[in-house]
């Protein structure tokens, strides 16, 4: 599962380690550091730019409370 705008990693509360690998992407280095304690991998990055992940490498993408902060939705939706 890819968690876009992962913040501090709250998605792990609902997706157990034994069943889900979670990768996070967020602008906040501090948030990514905290999320990295719960997620399998976290990267600092701008969701409106090119993502550093291979296409079709996730079964699901969670985007919570992010799109209202993105000026141009085309980039993230195309990724």
C-alpha cells in the first residue's frame, strides 16, 4: 500500500504488519522520520511531482487529506 501524504504514519493502525507492506510519501522530513518507525519505507517528496516508485508497484494507494493542498491535480492523478 502506498500512503501519499503519509504524515506520521497513522495508516498502520488499520493495516497490520502481517498483512500489509506500507510505503509512505510526504513533504515533511519530520513526518517521514516518524512514519518510518511504523512503515516499511518512507520517502520525502512532493506529491505533485514525479514519484520515485515504479509504475504499478502497489496494489493500493491511500491519499487522505492531500488533494485539497495540491494546485495542479494532473501530476498526482497521472502517477
